């Protein structure tokens, strides 16, 4: 296979690029020769990946955080179409959250994770597709592997992206503190939802603090948001925290890290293949997609079953 590495040197506050020479030597031992591309700014990983695939690369290794992985994934697509359906994606996680790594049970130690990547077989994963509204009202199309969410998730990601808090603390601590801060003043928002799935169609109007549309299991630097989610079952897991008061929200938040919140009868858990979400009463609900904040509702989500080769 023709291997291309797309590396974000800014991930993990520069630690990734400092570790790269040793990792590159190990990768050469395990996988043979490869081509390296480094990003210089937001969005570039998508363009580097797309160009590499058009130039014949059929195995892309993303090196960085969840945002880097999301950009690389979107480089596999031209619009709605995979550029090369036979191309394979791998990821070496090194970033602020590292949430997708947890769903894969990959080692947090990069050298060990490299060995796991080479040793494991290629599998077919589902991909989420979301059509959303950009910050200026323009239509936006994005793909995601892990979790998209709106409400608290969008507000927290918007608070953290580019913040001093994330740069200094990183990972779980930054997400935890930012969530507490946002939760203290976030007002539940009116929402119209339509879900299509194995049980048929469900329509509801409610007030929410948080809705996660999950392919993977973790978000927000280790929150076990969707503990029943599978990356290859052809379904989204929908986890909804509705308006049952601030005290209930704080209690639920404490349970999320252990994945115990689904035991709460006031937490709504559903599965779907398609989700349409629209704000009510002029509410603005920001949307985060794998930790990035490309826009807001209204949005529609669909699962693309087993579309991606992943190693």
C-alpha cells in the first residue's frame, strides 16, 4: 500500500512534532516507506488528504487529535462521494481530547499504538454525514467518525477551541472546567426532532440542554457519553439531556464519565439511522462535530453503514 502520513504539528501543544522523529523511525520499521505532509493551519488536513488520494495514496495515517482525524476523514470525500472506496484510514491520536482512540481501545502511548495499528486487520466502519447551517447561514456538509452534538456540547467546544484554558490544561481537565462553566449559565433551548430508525419514525418537540448523535462512545475529553454505541452497527446512538432542572443536569454530568447516566429514566436514549433537528423559538444551538464547531442547527444527520476501510 502507498502510505501517506498527515501530521498536525500543533496537536498536543507541540508534543506530537517533538515525538515525531522517533515515531517516524518506528513507523518505517513496521510499515516501510511513507510520504509525510504537515499541516500549517485549520482545514489543511482535508486538502492534503484529498490531494494524496488523488495522487494514488491508498492508506492515510492521521497523526493528531480528534479535529485532525475529522479533517482527514473529510479529505476521503469529494462532496458526498468517496474519492477511492478502497482507500484505508488509520489514526495515531495525539491531541487535546483523544476521544476516538478510546472507542478503538488504542493505547495512549504512541509507539504502542503504532504497533497496534500495524497488527490489527482492516475493518469497515460507519461514517456519519451531517448537513448543517454554517455560522453565516451557508449550507455546510461534513462527515464524522465519532460524535456530533448540539446544546452544551457545541457551546463547550466553541468555548475551548483556540482558548488559553485548553492550551494550558489540555484534555479532560479543560473539558471538565469548561463544561461546568457553560452549564452554570446555559439555558435549555426549544428543539424539534425527527428520528428514523429500526422502530420507525419518532417526532418530538422538547427543551434540551444536550443532544449527542453518536457513532463512537466518548466525547469531551473522556466523557463516556454513548456507552452502547458501536462503530459498525449501522446506527446512531442518540443521548438526550432534556430540561429537568439544573440540579438534575449537574448530577447527570457527574455520571457521564462512568457511563452510568443511561440508568437515569430522565435521560432519553434512542437509536436512529437519520436525525433531523431544528431549533424552536429562534434559539441558536451550536453544533460540534468531533470537537470542531462548523456551525449550528438546523441540521440533518445520516449514517453511512460500513462505508470506510479503517485499520
